[in-house]
């Protein structure tokens, strides 16, 4: 059994027991979060597709940790203009385990 969920503007294919890294969810480590934006569910070969979401389906995630990704450097440069701009960014994320898929 697997499902396709939407969170943080992205789509993820998940199965029970999977550990996924998603955009930051506002929950502390150890809490359980319920995602009801389920786009598709495959249960025992039966495919259920939502329009846009599957009615009554939800996926429960247990938050393992919140953190920040490694720093990326954004560097803007304009030739012959003595214009340089350097900026760093660390994207926040949530690591979570899929506990249960309800369809």
C-alpha cells in the first residue's frame, strides 16, 4: 500500500515505515501530524485517484526532527560594474516517519 501526498508545495510517494524529509512542518519532535492532502492511494492493487484530493484519506506522520539543510551560497555578479552580492541560505526541513495510511 502506498499513497502520494502533497505538503510544502511538493508531492511525495510514501509507504508505511518510510522516513521522508519534507518542508518545515510546525510540530515538535515526537508529535504526530496528519496530512489530509492525499492525491492518490494504491491499496491492494486498487487505485484511487482524487479530484484533486481523495475524500476521507489521510496519512499520519511522526516527526523525528526539525533541522536546516547545508548552506548554499547565492552570488550575484555584474561584469565591469564592481557589483557583487554574496548571500547564504539554509532551508529548514522536517524529517518524519510514515506511521499509518488511511484510505
